[in-house]
């Protein structure tokens, strides 16, 4: 199968491969994202695999050729540091993006497939206790009801809208089950004939789970569930698997110990997967696509890229090391990549 792998980094912009990772191509000097810049997030349009979105230190950028070339989105998001991007799975012309440090944290929405973005709600507080300036790390559009949109901040709490972003409610707090305001990831598994919708909110130290659309939550500290590791980084539903999930846990940031756990029962239980080589830091990001549900990529904070070809049960390290990996994506299209001209002078 043809495909393009895209690895977003802090320090090398993004690198792309269209030959299964044998060779990698950095961005050209004619692109809106600097080849040594920062890209924090990636999202592939679920209906048009050539269209890819990137959240970068210059705003949101859009590619129409699987990541080979990029253009900058217009509107209020221009020039801001974007930490998260999500495409509405029901209406892909709707795209959400979240900003953060060094920019002021805010949530933005596009209704024209990323051409322009408008801010949905006012800025959040400029400073917070844990990371100085908050970052909007995660956005999730409910696959059962795309008017329900979730997002979470590090640090600034977990939020939900029931009207596609017009109004919002906050779900964490000292008097609620989700007590920590440091939100790392949110994911939703749609309802099936045998299971209710299942929602996950990951704080820095706990996996919270709800089976009643967020009315009640269960969760216990990660260090008590995952071999003593507390740093709860990200969760990833497995494509074409109603009940499958991957979870990345580490002993800190950047961390020196990390594991990937897999669930086949919607997060009721978890099993450690097999990492055939030792990662150099906490696993930070996953990349999946429904075109091949068994192919999954995982990147670590300090630049190791792992690939699984059995839906996350076992992992092999790719030969190439990167700078800090912030996001990984792949799409079933071979991008028209060209090697940079070499200078021997």
C-alpha cells in the first residue's frame, strides 16, 4: 500500500517518508513552516487522505498533497502557536485548533476546511501554576454526536460543548471526580450494540473513564495501575476496532522509562505490549489510519519512532532518530517528495 509517514517535531519542523521509512525528507525553504521550526500536531482528513493539517508555531497549515507542500490558514489563528488540531469526523469541513505557550491559550474553529479560523471563546488565563503558560493539548469531536466537542488544557481543565462550540461547561474541579486540571488527552469510543459510548479523559496522573456520556467517572492513579509509572501521556482508539485502545505511560517528562498498554475491552483492563527495543524517553504520540488498522506508529519525547504491524501488540524501532517528536500521522497516499539539492562547496 502506498503511504506517507509524517513525523512532527520541535526543532526539525516535520519530516516525511513515502517509502515506508527508508528515507526521510525535511520541509523545503519555500514552505510556511520553517524546516527547523516547531510542529505540535497533525490531523488527516478522514474523507480526503491527501489533505493533512498541521498545528505549528506559525498557525495552522494545510496540505493538499499528503504533506509534500503546505499553505497557511487565514484568520485569527495566523501567527499563533498551535498545539492541537482535530477534524470533525461527520463534517470534515469543520476543523478545530487549540493554541498555547508562548501564545495565549484559545480555541479556534474553521467551517471551510481550514481556510480560515475564528476564535470560539475568550482567551484563558495567561499563566497557570504548572507550566507557566497554558497549552490546549487535546480536542475530540464526539463520533456519535458531532455537536459535542471536548478539549483539555495543560493546565486549565477539561471542557465540553453540546452545541458545536457555541457554549461550554467545565468538567474538572476540586468538588468533582476529575480533580486535576492538567489534561493531556481525550478520546471517545462510539456506542455499539453491546457497549455504551465510552469517554476517556487523561490527566497527568490518571485515566478517567465514563460510560454515561460524562455524567459519572471512574479512575484510579496511574502509578497504582501501570507498573508504578504516573505520567499519563496519551490514549488512541484503534481504527476498525470497536473496543481497542492504546495508552502511553511514562515515569515523567521527558522520562527514562515508558510503556505502551493495549486494551481490548474499552479500557476495563490493560496489557503491556512488547517493545523490542528500549525507548529513550516517554512515548508521546500515536499515528493510525483506517486504511490499515494494523499499522500504528509511536514517537517518543526524545525522538525514537516505533512501528507496529499487528495493531499495537508489538513494536519495532525505526532506523531513523529525530529531534523531539510531538505528533505522528500517516496517510494512504504517496506524497510527491523531492530530495533537497546538496551543496558540496
